[in-house]
C-alpha cells in the first residue's frame, strides 16, 4: 500500500474544448474523462436550475464581502449572471390595485401584442439604420450580434497557434479581428472561407508581433452584415 | 467610444486589465469583477457536490481565496471559467474524500468498480485512471461511460448525474449505473475464468 495525492484536474485539459458539446465528434474521441469533465464544466458555467436548499442570494452576498475584504476594493459587482436563473425561485411579489389589473390574465393578450409591436419596430429601426450606413466593427463596441459562434484556440507543439471556429449557418465568409489588451484593433483578416487559421512565427498577419498577447474573435459575415460572432479570447502570438 | 457595461466585459479583458497593474486600483477592481462574477456559480457547484449550504459556502470561500492568491500566476492558457472550475472541482473532491488515498497495486481496478461503491478511494493515479478509461470505452455505452465517470470520479450525487446527462427515464442515472456495473461485472467474471 502507498499514499498518493488525489488526481487534480488541470484547467489546460479543457482548454480549447469549452465551446464544444460533450457529444461533439471532436470531443467524443477524447474519452469519458474529458467528456464528463467538459459536461461538468458547462454546468458550472451555466448552472441552470438551482438545487433545492441552496441559498444563492445569501452566498453571493457573503462571498462579495469576502472579495471586498481580501482585494481591498469596494465590491459592487452585479449578481453572478450565471446564477440568475435561480432568482425566479423567489416568491413572486404580491401585486394589487392598478398593477394587479395591468399584469392580470385579462390584459396579457394586449401586453403580448404591445411587446410584438415593440420588437417589430426595433427590427425595422435596426434594418433601416444598417441600410443608411455601412457596418463598422470596432473592438470597443457593445456586441451587435450574439456571441454564439463557438471557437477554440490550440497551441501546437511546434509553437504555432491554431484558431478554429464552427461554421455558422448562412455565413458567406468570416472576418478575424485581433485586439490589443486595451481593445484597440491591431489586425484584421477579412473574407476568410475556411473555419480555421494557423498563426506561425515568420508568417504573421500585418499588425501581429511575435510574443505579444492579443485578443481575437471571429465574425461570421453574410455580405456586409455580421450574423454571429465568437467570444473574445486571448492568445500569445507565436 | 462606447463603454461596455462591466458585466459584459469579457473575462480576458478583465484579466488583461489586472495584469496591466495588479497592485493598482484599476487592476484590483478588474480582479474583483472577474472573480466576483463567478461567485454564485462557484457556490452552486460546491452545493451540488456537498448538498449543504454552510459547507458549500465554506468551500466557495476557500475556492475564491485560492483563486485570488493564484491569480498572479494564472497564465491564461485556459479560460478563466475553466481555471476556476478546476479549482472548485479539486477543492470539492478534496473535501469529500481523504487527502491521500490508499492504493493497492495488487487490486484489479475492474474489481474495485464492481465490488465497491466508492472506487476513487482506492484508485488515484493517472495511470490507473487511464486504464479505467480504456476499460469503460471498450465495454460501456457512451452514456454509461459518462455516468460512471461523473458518479465515481467527479463524485456527483446520482440525481446530479441524472440532471447533467439529461436523463428523463423514471430511475434516472441509477438504472444506467446499474447496467454499467452489470457489464463490468461480466467483464470481471470473464477475466477470472480466463486461463
């Protein structure tokens, strides 16, 4: 018999796989260990329904106080967005008078119609705005499209960096954008038709310097319209 | 320039701001935002594993403290979420099983899975886990493989395994685990009777 420490999970084991579903063929080949841990990681990031008995509000408050004490900065952070689904568990507020009438079942069709009109009006405004001026993408803008394009980064043994993303339906091309840590754009590669790109020292796009830390993301384009974009993630340029 | 609301700033950007001046007010504020945005999720994960509010809160505090102290050395080779998950997962596993494990090299890993409810108590090394992975792959369906792994190695309670795998049958992961164990028991029998 011998005593051995428990086997820890190294975060790098999941690096580059976080955007893939556990049953994605690229993940399935990795075996049950990675699949199960990836599934657990996804649940960690997006917990869904909070388990019975968990007191998330109280925990968030206490943990916020802890961070404030340790870091030495007044902590005014928002509620952890990942646990927001927990909050509908709270009892619904009691309504009376005008609000009870307005939000009651009788008024729901009218409210639904109103909401639909607002959405349609918003779509019309966005579309007319896009026709009036060409699409301009800047790294500091609030994302105009959902960050729903799965992407992954892999540093290979030879030092090259492999950037990969899933094809977006209706995408005619992809644009890669590289940003400095202060979010100013340093390089852009447009009109890509592949869903991956290798960065190699000695053959770098203009604006990228070997050894620099940059952020990258990919935009799926349909003509001049951006239809999806990936998360912004950091890499070290080979 | 449009300002991005703090909750929409990507983790990488907050990390870069922290690295730009770890001891400055802006760097510390970025670190607070970065760790703070995960505090509910860290607690929730801990709660899923231990099923007790006070214990989960203690564990979550420990995770965030470790993360704060380790932040200067975080290389950014994985996402912040993966890094924090690894810390939370390792902290929870340490809490629910002894710090060191008794490993008997003479025990057949298959026998452990079949005969013991708690194989990780005796299976610890990466080599043994690799052997176990190969065994599971060879003899179990993908769902059974993951169910066994989540239950035995990630130490998740059966209802959590059911939820994670999205199982909708009435017995949930319990029947999947039972089926997996029966298959492994058959493998063990074949090994025992093999010449």
